[in-house]
């Protein structure tokens, strides 16, 4: 199952919107898109996950990788719009303490 | 009375979504709510992903059999593959304080399910047994 991914960059902030199920099959697509933004050293990357109905540990690993790459150039990667089951994965893995999590993309963009 | 469902799939990552849909229905029949169903699906998905990655080293077209047993008190799963046997002593998750990609699959499986047991000493393949207690108010 492929993901639907869109991205736009405005005022030094990137909004990457992901829709679909993020698993070992589809997470490389997300990884590629995040890596492209990181390569441009965009100061703030907002990942909108409101369209993600499922995420496994490979999806989580993709986000951790993005966060760590961002940290290397003092950038910031935040996530927004987590559905309950995706939020649960963050909580189970204690990543809710590592990532900045916003209610929705709008809140993350206006921060 | 035990209700049994057997799922046969090959080690092709796109089939994981089919497995998830089937397990979702099994959980529904067993009386789990949406949140527990999501967690059980996650555990099964992680277990199948591990079979594909580690037992079959990413080789597609190989056998994975998932037996689901809805028992009066619990929902059991047995996952069997014919890949490289794992060294059970080496199966572990990374410490959560080490924030790095990977190593969370086993942690998620063990934190979601009530019991997880890997068979040891097999010459070919692996067998993973796990279960979760059914909700007390579930229709038996």
C-alpha cells in the first residue's frame, strides 16, 4: 500500500502531510520525503499525520531518524494530528516525551 | 468452545495490510474494543515484520502461518515460519531511553500481549505463541 504524501515549504517551515498506513512496506516512501527536506536543512519540519490510520515501529523509526537528522543542523521536526491508535504507539514507546506533538498541523504551523 | 481461524500468507510486505484487516475482524469477534484491537494488530504486524526481516532476510514468497484461537478466556495467536531459526536468548528490544531508529518491535509485542513465548531449539523455522486475555464482558 503506497502512501499519499504532499509537501510544501513556506517561511522556512515545511509541512509534510502523510496519508495511508505506514508499515515496513510503505515507510521507505516517508523516509525518502523526510530526507529530502532534511537535506535542504529546513529549520522547522511539521509532519502532519492526521491522514495516517496505522503506524508500526518502522514508521516510528522513520520519524526518529528524521528527528535526529534535524537535530544535527539545529532544525526542529514536530508531529501533528495523531489519531488515537498512532498516539498509542508513541505512548507505548515513550516517544511522546521525545517529540513535540501538536493537536493539528495548524497549531504546529502557528507555533 | 474454541473458534479457530488460520491465515496463510507469504512473506510479502504488501500482504501485511491484508493480515491486519483479518486480525481486526478476529479481535472484533473476540470482543475487544477499538483501542485493544489496534494494539493487537500492531503486535501481530511487528511479529510478521520480524519474520520477513529476520527469519527470511527479506526474501519474499515464503510461508507464514498465523493460527488465531478464540478461547473463552483469551485470544491466542501462533505464528509459524520456515525461515532461519532465531536464537531465542538474543531476542530482545532496545532500552527505551536509547532514542534511535529500530529495535522496538519486540518491545511493542511484549507490552501489548499478556504472554509471548518463542519456541527454542527448532532446526527449521520459528514458532511464536502469544495471547491476550479477552475482556470480561465479551460474548463467549
